[in-house]
C-alpha cells in the first residue's frame, strides 16, 4: 500500500491489487476487466510498482488513448506525493523535435554534432597543453619545446578537421545538450511527473533537445508512460529497452484499453508500399549510371506496371450515381473511376486456388535473368545509394536527408514474393484520388490478420504483463488472439449502486442491413429513440452501426423533437462536437459506434444521462474482414471461430464500450438502452443464431431488462422521476 496514494481503496480494489501482485510476483500475465469506478489504473499500477521495487524491474504503462495518458500522469503524480518514484512520460520524436526533422536526419545530425563537439573539446585540451609546455620551455626545459611542437602539429590537424566539420549539418539544440550543464534539467524533470509538452516547452526555453535528454535520463527509472508503438513495434521496442537500460525480462508492461491491442498489433505488422514510391524509385534508377540500375529497374518497373494494371482492371465503366451508391454499400468491387474518392478503397486481389492477381500479373509482365537476382541487385544498389544520401547530408551538401526509394521499393517486393503466401498475411491493393492533382494512384499491402504474430513474441520476452480494459471478456478469446498462455484473469462489474441505473434491451425490430430501408422499421425505431430522448432529463447519446445510419435518424428526429440534434460526421472534429454537445442541456448526439466518441471519451456528470445503442453494429464485412475470419478459422481450428473471434466479440465489446460512456461515478443516475430485439433474452428462441444476448458477460446479461418499445418511455419516466432528476414537471409520456 506504500504506492497507493489515497486513503483507502474502492470496494474490490484491494482484492484486485492482491491478486495482481501475486500473479506478477510469479511472473504471470494478467487479464483484468474492470468497469468504470473499479480503479483499474491503480489496481494494476500499484502492485506492478511494488513487484518492480522488490525484484529490480521497470514498469511500462502504455495506452493509445490521449485521455488515458493524462490520467496516468495524474495517478503517477499522486503516487510521488506518497512514495518517491522516478517517472518519465515518453512520446515519439516527431512530436518533440524542435527543428522538425525525421529519424534518419536526426541520427545524422547527432553524429555530426557529437563529432564537432568532440573535436572542439580536443582542441581545447591541446591548447591548454600547448600553453603549459610553452611555460615549461621558457623555464629552460628543452624536452618541453619538442613536446610543444608535436602538440602544435596536432592542433593544426584538429583545426583542419573542424573546418571540414563546420560545413556539415549540425543541430544547435543537441549541441547545447553536449556543451552545457544539464543537471538543472534533470533536477527539474524528476521533481515531479512532467508531460512531453512541459518538457518540450522547458527545453525550448533553454534551447536544449528535450527528447535526447529524456533518452539519457530514462535509464533506471521506476515508471515509464508511453504509447503502444513503443512496445508493439519490434524495432522501436529494442531501442526503447536499450534506453531504459533493461533487458525485456526486466520489464513489467501494463496495457490500458487492452481490447485495442488486437487492431494495433495488426496495424504495426502490416507492410505497405505506395505506387508513388515505385515511381520515385524508377526516377532514381534512371538518374544512376550504375550497371545494376538496369536490372533493378527491370524488376521494379514490372511490379509497378502490374500494380497499375491490376487496379485499372477493377474499374467498371458507365456507372450511374445510383449504381455507384450500391457499389459503395455492398463493398469493394467493379466501380467507375469517377467514383474513387480521397479515402483508400480496396481492390480485392486474393484467390482461393492460385496466387493473387497482382503476383500473377507481375509474373506475366516480368522478363529478365531472374526476379531474385534483379531484386538482389536492387537491394544492394539501394543500400549504396542510401549511404551516399547519408554522406551528402552529413557533409552539408544537402539541406535534407534523402530517403532511398529504390531500397524501400525493393525491400517491399522482396517481402511480397517471399512472405506473401505466409499464413495470416493477406495481399490487397487499394486506390485513392489525390486531392491536389485529381489523379488516381494505388498502393499494395501485406495485411496482417493474426495479431499474435506480433504480441506473442512480446509477451514471451517481457517478465509479465497486465492487460486491463472495461471490455476484455471472453478471456479465452483474448488469450488465443494475442498469444497469451496461462494468464490469471479477473473481472469486476460496476461498483456503483444498481438503483442509480437501468439497462434495457428494447425489442424494436432487428436492424438487419436488409431491413434498414424498410419505412415501417424506420418509423418504429425513430419513435423509440424520440421517446428515450423526451424522457431524458438532460443529454442523450445515440450510437448507430455507422455514420450513414446516424445521419439518417438525426434527420428523422429533427422536427419530431424540440431537443437540439447534433450529428457526428466523418472528418469533423470529434472534440469540438463533444464540447458543443456537453455545453447544451437536453440535446441528442447521433454518432457511429465505430467513431472516436464511442470509447476513450468520458461524458461525466451532466454531460449525458442516457446512452442508446441502436442496432447491432457489426463492422463492414469487406474482404479484409473475411481474410481475418479465415485466418482465425485456420489458426484456431474451429467452425465459426473466425466469425466469433473477428466479428461477434469485437462488436459486442464496442457496444459495451459505448454503454460505458455514462454512469461514470457513484452519484450519477442514468439509463442505458440497447434498441434491437437481438439483445433481448426472451427473443433468443425466435432469433436463434442471430441473437447476441448470450455474448454479453453473465453479470451484464443479468442486468439487462427486456422491454417492449412502447413501454420504454414509461419505464424511463418512472426511473428518472424516482430520482428527482426532472427539473420541474416531468414530460408527459
């Protein structure tokens, strides 16, 4: 309890801390589901810090949600008031660089700057020695004169070297790191828990590089707060642990919002190469007089032409606006060129009985001495060109560090040919329209379907892990998908008084995609939403399967309700919309459950009192989703395993996340309603496999109250009226 910063734990929090401490002490992984109010962060962080102190480990707590990062900082600050811990909040270089250069440029600048500073220090030492020897020679010491002559020769060499170095690119901020006393910075850094923004501002005032100072000061700290990519990207992770001065087995990792790790790991494992990269590589090779350039261009141009031909063949011609709308609704497929927008659109290329269309087109177009030989030539030439670009930037011949496009393109094609048929990798082409030129161009991807190919290695390497979330069940699915073995699992539901909330399964018509355009279904659903909004003493959140449905019902509500109707749309600032909404009183916000407002964003207090989830928000089942299902079926050898693991469980987790946007403290009163018969217990026999009631955890199923649509308004009126929630006369039912 020395790391617990408050008077006493919540109910069940002490038990959770004890269980997590025991598991971590044994080096076991932990799956920890806790609803809002269970104190998940401290329940995980406190025992992790205790075990780390006992066994000389470092705790790394990580999230992909900005709001959670702020909470971690607040909790760490509270802990430091009770027990001294050294904490660093780490962010990517891109957000902390004062001169806005990339990683490769930064590395070169550091090397150059250090070389200049070392040479200047050598010159200073030699000048000091020269003065000492001069004094000795003037006192009659003959040997001192000879020694001074040798020192003067060295000084001349140093001066010549400095003249050359001064023409190279250097970083003045990093130079100050090397030449100034930075003890004051580190004293300030560890007085409290400093955010990356605070570090940036402090370093900017002192003209120091805060990022490099962080890397120097991170070794031996007790706690690091960082983003997912510091652990999920294997290359970054290796460097990160080196900065920590820790081997993987000396790290305890705590993943917050761990239901997001699956998608994040998949994203980190996916390889992508744009058509623009191939074009730049071919231009680069055309400018080269190296004899290998012809072989390199031979293989890369064939792949480039195959990519263009593949997506061009996917375009239909003469589509009407109605046909294009139908295409967009049904997913990727033949479509007119003019229908391609600024968002990436997939072009399916995978085949069940043969290689993918792009590879087949490439093999048909390629002619030469051999793909492997040409790719080897491209890789070697690319590496040499990259070294030349590095040298040119180092010597100050160029203002920026040029990236070798040949090397990038050749590395991708090599991976495509050698790994394209690997289990869990799905080949895909996508196209987009350049907003500036109006040109269509493509990209090619090796999409990673199996997250455990990333996370399994991570969890094997590090000492122990806590994965925490409000929606982590079913635990066995999480273990399978992420490659975790023998984890300790625990779940704690809402700890707030049940009488302060109601959770309804409203038996509106099932919003199957085939029924969404039915006027009768729309009328029933609209009436039920309107009833819920009218009976809510304050704001209502309404989540829909997608932005289109959110917009549809927002339009239908306008004119039927006197409440302000806000609608979330793609490309809109979610935070600006949230602030407008919470500043209102008695409004309704319609948004997609797959948008940014469904999780990681709190609607506390009077921000919102009722939350509605309208329909079962299955994701768009495109070819990528099908590929993930097939990969899961193959990996876990079970009928319908892919559907359940890749679609059903993630969908219900999203639903549960949305329900958790309200009832955020013991004093809050609110209603959570699921509008679709598929959520109802009593409809299970009629709906069979279409029912989703059984996918919810047992304790949440027990709290669901089945109710007919027409009775929802009376139930809500009675509930809110019983809590004196209405300001004045309650609305008429």
